[in-house]
C-alpha cells in the first residue's frame, strides 16, 4: 500500500466538499483529489483467481471522445445514472486531433440548405451510404452546431460575429451545380480540441461518473443476444470490473493503427469493433479505409484539409497544379479519395517531389501570413516541428496517409447496433449502441467527406442517448447477471498475461502493420489482396506465439498493448478479406484490375464475422430511401468533381 500523504495540499483536498464535485473514479491517493466520495463498486464473486468488482448503472458509455462524451451528456441530461469508461483521460481522446471543422448548413457565408449537404454526402459516399441516416445527420447538423456554441465552444467568427465557415472538399451548393460551399464551421485549426474540452466540461456539469484509465475488454451478452454491460480492467491497480447496465454505447474510435503510417493516435486500436466481433456480431464495410491526402511525409502528422480550404495548393515537382487535370471543377477540394489517388498517380509516374520523388508539395506560402496565423496556427507549428518548414516561405512535403475507417459496427440512424440473421438484414441487438468512428450508420459509405466526422460523432452520440430516453426511463430494476458473466473475458486476460511465446508484441504488431500498408494501400489489385489475405492469416497465427514479459496486474502496459493488438488483428483481418472479395472500385476502395464502380453487383454493405481467425462474409442492402417528403432520394450517378 502507498504511504499516507503528507499534511498539506493533498490532505486538505480530501474533504467531502471536493469529493462531491467531480464524477471520477480512481484508487488510493488519486481518489483523494478526484473522487466522488461514495463509490458504487461492490466485491462480487471470484472467477478463477481473480476477484471481480461489480457496478450497476442505467447506461454505460465506453470511450470519452466526442461521441462518447456527447452520449454521456445526453444520458445525464435526461436523468440516467451513467458511467463513462475510458482508457485515456477524456481530453486525450483522439477527437482532440481533429483540425478542420464540422459541417453544417448554417448559411453564414453564403446561402445554404441541409439538402445540398445531404446530396454532397451521398455523392461523397459513392452511393454506399444509407440515405435515411445521411438525411438525419445533415438535417440535425445546424442544431448540433448551435448546441455546441451554447455549450461554450469558441468558434472562429466573421466580422459580423457569426460562426466562421470555411470551404472544404466535396462540398457544393445547389446539388453540385452552384459552386463551392462554405459549410465547415471551425475553431481555427483546432476544432476537435475545442469540441472535446467543451463536451468534457458539460459532462462534468452533470453527474457523469468517469472511470478513467479503465480498459474495456469484452461485452457481457445474455443467451438471448441482449447486451448487459461490459468487462473492464483498471490500469492503475489491475482490478477487474464488471459493469451492468440496461444500455451500453460503444464509442471507442477507429482502428487506424492496423497500418504502419497513420494520422491516428497509438490508442486507435479498434477496441469496440473487436469487442462486438468477439460477441458474435458482424463488422460492416471494413475494406473502406480513407487515406488523407496530406500527411507530413515520414512523420504522418495531419495537415488539415482546411489548408486547401483556406487556399492551399498541391503541386508536383514541375510546379504544376496537377489537380486541375483530375478534378477540373473542384481542383484541390475534390473528395479525399480522389485527391489521394491523384497524388499517388503523380508519384508513381515520376512527378513526385524530393530526391526520390516520394512526396507532393503543399503550398501555403502564397497566402498572407496574417491569414495563416489566424486560421492555421497549429498547422504552421506542426509543419515547423515535423517537417522543418516555415509555411510562409516553403512548401510542406506531404503524401497520402491512413486517416479514417468508414466501416465499423453496423447501426441504424438511432445508433442501435444491428446484425443480419437469416433474411432479416436489420435485426436490432437489444441494449447495445455504437457511435462515432467505431459505428457504421452508414453515413460515410465508401468515402467520408472532410468535416463530416465531427458532425457524425455529436449527432449520433446524441441520437443514442435520445433513443434510450424515448424508449426507457431511469432507475429501472436490473435482472441478475449469470454467475459466470465475464468468464471468457477473464480467461483471455489470463491467457495473454501468461503468454510465453517467442515473438514480442511490438514485433507482431509491426509485421501486421507492414502487411496492411503494402497489400491494402491506396491502389489495390487481386494479386496484392490475395497475398494480403495469406499474410494476414500468418500474422494471426503468429500472434498465438506472442510473448508478454510483465506478469503483474499493476500498470501492465505490456499486457494492455497485447490486448490492443488482439483487437487490431480482428479489424485488420476483416479489412483484408472484405477488400479481396469486393471486385470493383468504389470510394476509398480503388482497384487497378476493376477500375469502375459496379452498382449491379456491389452496391451493398459487406458484413463480416470473425472467430478464431476465420472470416465469414455476407452482405446487406444499402438504404436508398429517405424519410422527409421534401428530400428525394439521390439516384446513383457518375461521381465527377
């Protein structure tokens, strides 16, 4: 046990006044500073040699990024007893890295309409997005942004005091016929940072209980397929916790770290996706992985699309603004998949910049320094640190870098997780919701438009809480859990803890990342994908020979990284298998051997189950119907920018 704190500030902070203010959960001396006083955990029965601590809530949110915090705020606002589990301190969640902004048809810069935003999103998805969900998101967008403003989010302002909106890729007026739209509401180039702190402040305003640095390991499912909660491990002291709730929201982010070079944080390991897969649920459209056009060469750090929205230009080694050839109308503000492919072609055909022609130049040096200082301060700093470039004088070396996962846990427009059973393509999984990058509503389809991600997380985080509030009420009694609930999860933790193979977690992870980077890249062929499937099967088998060196339970980062790698492997395996099977080019899935979109055979969602390394693929239809009478369905058409 730790020694008692010395008399002084820490001791003075142990009084009941502070303990009642903030809804955190931790242990030992940390709790003296941040605890809530009375903790609800009760010692349950032991499973094997592990003692379980039980908790009961109306709702549980796994993840404290934008989607998780917005869901937690929604539950708390409606009077639900809610717990938010997060493996990171909330303001370190990856939402903090989002730069460009959040799309909404506010009309602050030009006339705008949510139906134009809807059209652009359907087109951007390459007609793989569900139009009812896209309609819901775009219609709710202005309300969501104004709500954030009322929460205190400090948006950049126009001279008239309105929320500033910048141009962003794939956004147009008049259903693609009216030129560039200015729809992206921004806080300089730190929009995600601002949003995360704003939502965290709101969560603290209500009685949200935070379990910080708790790693969720598995869902607890009943025999009838109802989700009853989650298992988790406290990183600080290694205790195992069983959380029971009527409703569970997975908001765990993407799985970008399945690739070697990505803008994603090292914590983006697809935890929620893998939890759903282990519970026997499918993952949807994992083959669609977005490569952001402008990651700093070598470092992979993101240079926001807002750079081009503010007037930045991409040029090849000849100084040519080459996007005029690939997208004559939108140019540098075509959708991300189009720009990434165009850059890759330039590099492959020998027009790349640098000694070996491996990157493209992003020019901001023609823009006024005061504009860069006001609108892109973070970009200027990042470019100086990671590329050694003064953006007022030199171009930034950039290349396409893995950025976002369009696929995830399939849901409807209310955030309810759905599965396919027989001929029922939309069977609801009771008690389970998903939102944000871990969910797949599917509003992004085959390609996400820039600034629709921050919109996605707040709209569908809110939708999850609202749906529960409309269909349930706080304080309902709980059925008892089965005595062995969580047994499989604990067995897996124990197995990983004592894994004594010959390959380190880091080496196993590197092999997986290199395989994904080489065989599921911007351009794909049958040869590379078939090789990728074989190699990923090998990576999965190699993981059975992994070695964990630390046998303790207290702050065992070796164990946690191994559990995260286990999650990444499931996500990567499904990605590779889904990509190999899809014989077309659509959105971010671009094949050299099947260069055209095939609506007859492939306008459908991939759903994939993975069990012990074996992937089973099936398909479900795309939602082509809208709900609002004044908003007709957008029929498939050739996607041109």
